[in-house]
C-alpha cells in the first residue's frame, strides 16, 4: 500500500513540477512584456484547477471546500490555516481576484517571480521582521484598489496538523490599517499532504471558509477572534477525518497530539 502510494506521489510531482515550470516560464515572459493580463489569470486558474485534478486522479486526494458564501463582496482579507500546498490550489477558485502574500525568496526565482508579480502577489521579506510591514502595506493597499482580495497565511509557513498555533503580527497590522473584513479559513490538508511527508495520502482534504470578522476591533480582540475561529474548526475537521479512518499511518508526533486531545484514541 505505502509503496503504491509512493509511486502515485512521484507521478503527481512529475506532473505538478513539470507543468508548473512550463507555466511559470510562459507567464514570466508575458508578465515582463505585458504585465497583468487576462491570459495570465486564465493560466493561473488552469494551474490551480489542474493540480487539484492531478491530486484526485493520480494521488487519490479529493477536495472539499465549503462556506464560499461567507466571502463578502468587495475588498477583504482571507486568512487561512496553512498546512500544505493544497491550501493554495483549493482557496484560489473562490477568491475572485486574489493577491497572495508570499515570501520574498519566492519572488526572486526567475520566471516564477515574474509570473507571481503579474498575478498581483505581494512580497514580504520575513528576514526584516517588522521593518518589512510598511512595504507590504503599500502593496496591499494597491492590490485592494485594483479590486483584489488579499490572501494571507497568518502563521507564515506550513504547520503540522494540531501543532501549536503561531500567528504573526503582519495580519494584525493589515487588519488595523486597511479597515476591511477578515475571512478565516480552517482546514485539515496536512493530514494528507504534510510539509515533510514523503507521500501524499488518499482521502478528502477539507476547508471551511468561516464567517468574516468585521473591521474596527481592537488588535488583541481581533487576533483572539481569529484564533477562536480557525483553530477549533481545524481541529474538528482533523478529528472527523481521523474518526472516519485515514489511509495512512499516524506518525508519533501526530499520534501524541491526538492522544493529548482524546486520551481514549485507539492506536
């Protein structure tokens, strides 16, 4: 079983990396010559859609996203839990015109970075810490003015399922200064496609787009509201998937976290 899934995972990565390289080269050249175009957006939509199809057909990983009605019309910030690359593909189709907040290192990759800029991506230099926030805010305001919805992963990097949350202050600053609603997104994708996993496991990765948090709250109140929305719902989605049965072995760290939540969990 594990050997077969490893082969399926390898085939997925060959398709995923191969087409990503081709699309990045094409969009990078288009971006350098023509900037933001409808062609670039169509290619980005195809990229996300096709990756979800590759995951389903090749690796056996299905996608379920609910709560799209919670995304308000107009400008907003979509703040998602981040456990897997699946998060990017699954959220993209529901965002209208998204502007993803991405780390500066990715934007410096030839072709890929040029393509990302043509798709409204906003770069942040995490090495600068708080000093990077003013430039990020400038780009974020510009993206909102162009009709984008901002998409950010508040913890800044992929986290293992049930790992302690680590929300950064960048989102709090954006919430305070931009004055738009924040839409939380909970998910369980790390159960099936983990950051350091050698395999992508079959099953159904789920995301829930939750009710928006209105602008104007005090920073600490907002952050607590965000955590109280994302974390319990992500935990619930994880426990539901575990109870339904996973087609993967549970590694010791994940098993330990499950045992802390439910000491009666059977091994």
